[in-house]
C-alpha cells in the first residue's frame, strides 16, 4: 500500500475510533485512555445532529476544538519534518505547524461526516507509577470486517495526556508523513514551497472547491 493511501486511511480510522467506545469499558480506563475516550464522547454526541454534519466549516471548527487538547501538534510537526525541522526557520516552523494541523483537522472532519458505524475497544494498558509515556492500544470495530489495530503514542505534559503519533496496523502516521514531506521538499526544492502548496490545498478544501487530500 502506498504511503499516501496508508496515511489517509489511518487518519480516517483514527477519527472513526473516536466515534464510540464499547460499553462497560470507560469506567476502567487509565488516564491516557481517558483522554481518547473524552474526545470520543464529544464527537459521538455531536454526530447525532444530522443538520450539523451538512456545514463543513462548523464541523472543521468543532473537530479542531475537540482533538486539539488531546493532540501534541507541536511534537508531531517536529517529528514529521525530522531533520528538516532542525534547519527550518522559526517562521517556517510556525507556518508548517499551522498548515499541517489544518490538513489533519480537515481530514478528520471529512471522516466525521462520512462514517458513523464504528466503535473502539480498548486493550489492557499496563503503566508504571509516575510514567509520562504510554502506548494506548485499541481495536476499531465494524460489522463484517476484521478488527483494525490502532495504537496511540501518548505523552504526559503539564498534567495532560496528548497523542503524538498513531500507528495503524503497525504503520506510523509520523513515519508516513515524514517520508511524504521529505520527498515533497526534494521535489519542490524547499520547505517553503511545500508549505505554500499546503496553504493552497487547505484553502481550496475549506472553501469547498476541492475534496482532494494531501
């Protein structure tokens, strides 16, 4: 499967896994798992309003508000760019973080509209006392297909658990995007050129002019 296909599929599954937590599981969840479950409850409740799902701008704003507290976009952006991040200017870093976050949020938003018949099962999580990192293992369930393994790399910072990578069937979102953006920088000649391309794609998508995804 191509990197782009894996990444897009992975992002869709991630949002879908937020849709519903299997009954009886929430009460036994540990703090990193609770961070994911909290987002799932908010998304699932809002999804019940079918009129809301027709307004893409409102959906995008809402999804951003829900996932932002549970996602370390700063760390994800740095990990995605890898070596490129180290040589990027402060302006390039800020622009990339903004446009990359927009890319992820609009991908989440489209999945939020298109799918709802999914649930997530949390697998047992073993944590040592005082741990600041964890891998939350889940399975995304849908009638008629095999469970899909979705694992979240979580980090505790300032008392808040946030995701900084997501692995779909063992494939890392960060690793896939790192390869994609490295190739883009090599092809276009600079990080600024890649960011400019993201700006145009995001603007077109949010304006409803294009359904294409990076």
